[in-house]
């Protein structure tokens, strides 16, 4: 274990950990990982109540009011529902496997990734969203937007709460914890570190889901 002095002499020096030292401890010597993964301790300078879940818009340090135009149009939906509306191609409140395929193609992903997404996502998450309406599975593996909060899996970042609301503090913590530059970007290695950080015990499904989601997100600018 690193000695206490060496840990305390290397506090985070950039980004959301700058200039503010809370009156309570955010790191402790007996758990060195707390020094390497500091929280975004001054997010409230940019975002109103960052620790409180926001129902219908997603503020960040770079955009304190979120995506104003988009969230204004879809203010009746939670942030999680707004996220998946992209795949609801005909605005009927239901996402089919074909919708998933078309959405991933529109994002620019190649055929193997689109095929994987259109197969795995509906198969894995359909039943959770169906439970808003029925205990019987959907034979067509459709996903229902009004039940999308039931598709939340383990080993995630906690950016969405159990009702699909957005928690700004958890979003900013991603970069405060895992970005060496504290500049709201992640390298591929840091992305893998984030996935590892979030792993819960005995949760292979959550590990796999997080891996797929984050790797495709990281790849998105390349397509």
C-alpha cells in the first residue's frame, strides 16, 4: 500500500476537482482507490442540485441547461426515454428489432455490429419493458418505451436512476474518476477502466452489457 504522505501529495489537479475542498473527507488513507478516483466535487458551481435526479433534461458542466430544444419538445419523457426515442422510428412507443437495426445503421455502424445489436438488445431487454403491461413476454421481442426504466442493468454508472431520471453528479464523476486529463474525454484504456470500476459482484450480464454499450459509444465517432 502506498504511504499516506505520497497519496496526499498527489491530489487531483484538473477539471471539476479544482479550487474547492469540501469540509468533509472524500478520500481516506485506508482505501487508496479513493485518491485515484476523486468525485466531481464542485459540479454544483455549474449545475443546480447535481446530486438530485433530473426527470426530463440532462445538464452537464459543458451544458448546464442540457439540450434545451430537444428536452423542451420531449419534456413529457424521462431522460432515459428521450435517449431511446431515436430508435422509435415511427413514434408508436415501441422499438422493434428492425428499429434497432435501422437506428444503428443510421449511426454509421457496420453490418456485424448492427446485427449483434438488433439481436442482443431486444432479446436481453424486451421482457423488462413488457412488464409495464404484462407478465407474458413479447413474442416479437419489442421494447416498450414507457417501461424502459425496467431495462436498467447492473454494473452501470448510475447516471440513470431506477426510474430513468438523469443524475448529473454521477455523469460528472465518470470523468473526474477515470479521465487522466479531467477534460471530459476518455481514451479506450480509460473506458475499460470505467467498465472495470463499475463491475458488481456476480453480475456477468451487467458486465457484458456495460462492455457492449461503452465500446460502441467509444467507437461511434470513428464511424
